[in-house]
């Protein structure tokens, strides 16, 4: 059977680092409060004029280099973002043009913080169906542009960045020993729109709007939904929590990561954590964390990776991947 094998992973973070102390100069907050409630110590913020497309392109080039491939080898580009450069066309088409790719398909996916998992699952299904051979799946965000910088309950939690993977169709035996994406699981429950949303849009207010969140409610749903979608992935593959080498979660909040790991009896040292330095970068957080753990040698060839995320909608999902 065809397996979608992740053959390269890359990332990009904007240069400017904003610490909690910097944040305390803008809103009534403190390093102690932010660290205790979220585990975040700093986040990266895109420069004036630097767009999601810029970040996505840099991460894509890094992933291609890591894979040892050229842009021309790619025939599908998926950008997961809630902060596109324009309402249309898709940021993916801008990335395609910048990379000098003239053919294949390119589109954006909007599933907020779950966007990368949604994008990966979409690419996996296209590759398994034989429609494309090599996909770039990118999570890229400039959440700093949709934050209400006067609302201390939200602006301290998010950051900008991009991560990308190259996924290639390869022959596999059809067992869990195969390299590549072994299973993906996606969910949505649109009844929870009002718990995490942006209060603007082209068709409603004709503005971009600002992020609004009921933090406590999001927290409660996150731990329950993430534990359930992780169990679903394990059941689908017949694997146990002990078979997972690395958990690569969406980096929303250290307390959500700890709560989910505890619920599933996953060893905390197996959880890749970047939220302390990146904040919540929405769709970019999973590939950013993955790239970091590959680069520093923690993730080794053959390791079993569990990717998971939850975001606005609500949307949530998981993917089991053998690296
Ligand atoms: N600095 C100082 N004080 C603050 C700040 C701040 N930045 N923000 C809120 N407070 C105050 C509140 O005003 C409140 O004060 P009060 O008691 O006088 O009213 C107090 O701190 C407690 O506020 P709570 O909202 O009850 O704090 P809580 O413990 O719930 O933590 C948080 C808030 C961190 C947002 C938490 O609910 C959370 O992590 N939720 C998950 C949200 C999340 O991670 N979303 C990411 C997007 S979704 C996703 O990616 C899964």
C-alpha cells in the first residue's frame, strides 16, 4: 500500500523575541502570572510587513533542504493558517509562486490550531489515492495581527512562526512497522464557535477582527477531546501508550500538555515542549516542535510520533507517524 512518508521537516521563527517582561509593559500582567498559568516565557513576533506567506516560504525552504529535494519535486502545497496574507487568493498559491513552482495544486486549510493535523490528513489522503506524489504541508501564522493588545487574557498567550513538512508517497507493507503516516483522526463540533473565535471577517463585519476566547472553557474541552482523539489513534493501530516515542502536541498551554499526558499516562519526558519559548503559534506549533526535536537529535529514524491538536471551531485531531 501507499504510505505518506515525512521525508523532511523545517521551521522559521521571526527574529524579534517578546518576553513576558516586555508584555508587562503593554498590559497589566507579570512574568509570574503568565508562567504559572501557561508555561510561556517568551514568543516571537513578525516584523512590520513580514507576512504569514514570508514565514511559510522560509519554513518550506528549510523543509525542502532537510528532505534534499527541489521545489519542482512538489506537486501539492497545503498551508494551514487562520491568518492568511489576504482573504483570497490562498497563501499557499503565494508560497507556490515564491518557490517557482508552476504546476500542481495549492490551497489553504482553515482549522485554526488543528490546521496542521487537518492539512497532514488531507495530504495523506491525496497521496494514498495516487493523485499527487509529494506534498508540502505548512502551518504558518501571524497571530500577533489578530490579537487585541489591550486584552491581557489573550494577548500574552500567542506568538508567530511557521513549520513545514515534505510528505512523499512511498510503498509500504501496510503494517505499523512502515515509515510514514499510519493513521489520522479529525473531528469538529461547531457548537463551540463562541468559546474561541475572531470577532470579524469579510462576510460579517468586513474587518479582520480580534481573537476572543473563554479560556477556562477551552481548557476543559481541550483535555477531554485530546485524550479521546489520542486513544482513537492508538485503537486504530493496535498500539499502546508505551509504543509512542514522542508526543508532539499543539503547544497551547503547558497545563493542557501536562493534563493530557497525565490522563493518558504518557511519560512527561516524551512530550516535546516549545510553548515556553514560542507561545501558542496555532497551526505552526506542531511542525515547529517537530522540527526542533528532529534537529536536536531527540527524534530518531524509526521513532513513533504522536501528533495532536485542538483549536477554534472546535476542531481537533491526531496523527500517528513513524519517522
Ligand atoms: N495577567 C495577570 N492576570 C490575568 C491575566 C494576565 N495576563 N489574564 C487574566 N488574568 C486574571 C483574570 O482577570 C482573573 O482575575 P480575577 O480573578 O480578578 O477576575 C485571574 O487572572 C484568573 O483568570 P482566569 O481566566 O480564571 O485564569 P485561568 O486560570 O483560567 O487561566 C488561561 C487563564 C491561561 C487562559 C487558561 O484558562 C487557559 O490556559 N485556557 C486554555 C486556553 C488556551 O490555551 N487557548 C489557546 C487556544 S485553543 C488551543 O490552542 C487549544
